[in-house]
C-alpha cells in the first residue's frame, strides 16, 4: 500500500470508530422521567393564646430620704452644761429624750424674780381693791369727793394690769427655764452636730441637724406615659396620708453588703406638678420602720435598715387585668394588628386591644381567644388567607415543622 493511500484511509477509519462509539452511548444511556416540583410554603413561628390574670408594674429608681428633717435650734442663749452621748453623727434618740442642757442659773434667777413680781402685783391689787371699796362707801354717804373716788378706781385698774403683766413674765420665765433643756421632737437620728460642753450657744443658731426614723420616703420619677398602668393619688386628689384610700404597694430593692434585699412600702402622694422638660411625675413612696427598731438581731441581720441615702430600684404594683395575653413585640405590626393562623394553616389579620407595649413584649386584652395561634415572626410579604407552614415558638414542633437547615420567613425570633 502506498503512502498516499495510507494517508487517505487512516482519517476515515478514525471517523468511523468515533461514529460507532457515539451510537453505542446513545443506545445504552439511562432514561429519566420528568418530576413535578411542589412549591414550598412560607414558614412562620406561632405562639398559642393563653389568657391569664395579670398585674401591671411600673419601675423607677430613687434615693431614700427621711420623712422629716430639721435643724436642732436652741430657743434660749447660754453656755452648754451637758450634751447627750446620742447627739453625735449617726446617733439614735427617742422622742422626748434630752439632747442638750444649757446652764439654768440665770433662768432660775429670772424665774424667781418673776414670781416675786407676781406676789408684789397681787399685794397691790389687794390694796387697791380694798381702797376702792372704801371710797365707794364714802361716796355713797357723800363723805368723799368724786375725784378721790376716780383716783381709787384708776389705781385698782392699774394694779390689775400690773398683775397680768407680772403673770405673763412669770410664764415667759418658766418657759425659758424649760427651754434650757433641748428635747427630741420625734424618734430620730443625728445627721450632724456642732455643739460641745462649755460652748456658748445663741438663741436661733442651729447646733445640729436631725431626721426622723419612724418612716422613710423615696422620691420616684415616673413618665406620664406610664400613669395609665397604675392607680396613683394624682394631682388634686387626697392621698393616703390625708385620709384617702391607701396607695399602690411598692417593692424597693437594693444591694447592701453584697446581698440584694427588699422592703415593702406604699405610694402616699404625688408632687404638685409634672416636670415640663422630662414629662415626669414624681411620686412619694413611704416605708414604715425602715430601721427595724423593734426587730430581733436575727431579723435585722436578715433585712438591713433602709438607710437614708440608699439608692433603690422600685417596682410599683399597678392595675389588675382579669385576663390578658402576653406576646412578643414582633407579633404586633405597624397597622396595629396581629396575624392569626387558622386550623387550615392560613393566616388572617386580627385587630386586638393592646394594653401595653414594652421593649420586647406586648400585652393584649380583647381580640384573641384561648387556643388561637398568633404569628410571632416578622412578615415581609403576606396576604390574607395565604397558606403557611408553622413551627411552635416555644420549641415544640408540630405538622409542618422545618427541616434542620430551614429558617422562618424574615428570620424571626423564637
């Protein structure tokens, strides 16, 4: 075979073998049947409706202050003869307890002088009265002139006025002597003192500052938007301390000595105005016996005193709702409605009564029935009656629960 024929037949042979191979592949390949794809329904999280009794609470913060506080001021002047050991910063005292005694000598002299003046005035009154009676008898017999009778009558009046003045000075001297001893006006504690034995104190100059410990108060700022959730003795109404109905219960909490403690009190009044800048209403909560003076040492150890200056967190018990449903905040949409899933897993909008909106939840009053299912996933594109697949937000899946790699529509929170 010549080289020319070999060059012509070789390509034809290769092409023939290729055509045979393609024919074998086509005839032996596997056959497939076309499958119909079922559309995947959107997946949403749901929460069952379980109405329960609910109490609203309003939270605030404040600092403990005494109910009554004032300066200890002497009403007489003089050198200090004695100071009570209780009159020191932080000291406690009882109502009526003597705190300071001023030297009594000068005031005892003044009292004795006032008593002598009263005795002298009484003698003059007695003498003037007898002289007036004598002049009346003489005048009746025309044995005395009218001018002499008038002088006797005037002397009697002057003597009576002098007696009244002397008695007033005696009362003043008695009070001044009593005021040489400063007594506590109430059960209290000393905030500060500035007095010592031998020091000369002046009438009207403060020598210390004290406050009561029978009750403590906390001034709590509340936004005006929160007033609808709690019954308060508002402006113009009589508070509990004025004979009105008791205010809401307040729970005060604070960390003291490394442990959290709680004290219970009541709201007794509101302040006279709303802050125009912060829109806050300040309410006053009061706690009885904050220092637990009548408690045993074990009880005091279990609950430390609600000391003045302590910063506390307050929780005011608000209105009671017989039946309410708490849902995640995401369940409420911009139009003020929620979406409910029916028995056929179709969603429908529902108008509800929203009682309160918080950062992460809402409280619904009317509009939902027990056992209904509410969508708690964000919904981007949804229409009334749309079919969905559901998964229980509490973690208990049911028919239509997602595969492990599936995610709810919108990436909602459980």
